[in-house]
C-alpha cells in the first residue's frame, strides 16, 4: 500500500535530499568533534604524548593531519626507511613553498599529489 502512495521519482528525489542532509550533518558533527578535541590538546603535547592513550593520540592526529603521503623510494627494491619520503599535510596550515621545492622528492610530488577537496 505504501508503494502506491509514493511515486518512484518522488522516492528517488527524497532519498537524494535525505542523503545530502545526512552528509551535511556528518560534516558538521566532524567539525564540532574536531574543534572539541583541538581545544583540549595540551600545550605540552610533545612531553605528554607517550602517556596519552592510543585512542587520544588517534583523535588528535585525526583533527590535525589532512593526509600523509609516502613518496617512492630512491632506489627500486630498497628496504631502507627514509623519513624524508614521508610528507605530512597538516590541516589549517600552509607549507612554506621554498621548504617544499628544495626537497629531493619535489619533482615526483608534483606528479602524484592528491587532488584538492
């Protein structure tokens, strides 16, 4: 009986509207949660970091890190970790362009960087 009351085109349109609203509300919740966590980050974070729970560390990183990019190794097949190949893109911070362009990985980064959101 309910199928007879709502036309398929109306149901599709309403579903799309509800999904858009849910996305908007999820984004809002994420922003509010992030701000609450960000407000409670201790000033001496580096000092207390080892004592924080894994969940607390993850929450802090989730609010502060936009993405992490691991650049290709210098030599194919190398198993040596190179910390310079790890690029952390922080939220709400801009990088110094000269600090980026002077890095040995910069020519590769220009080809593989993620698309802006």
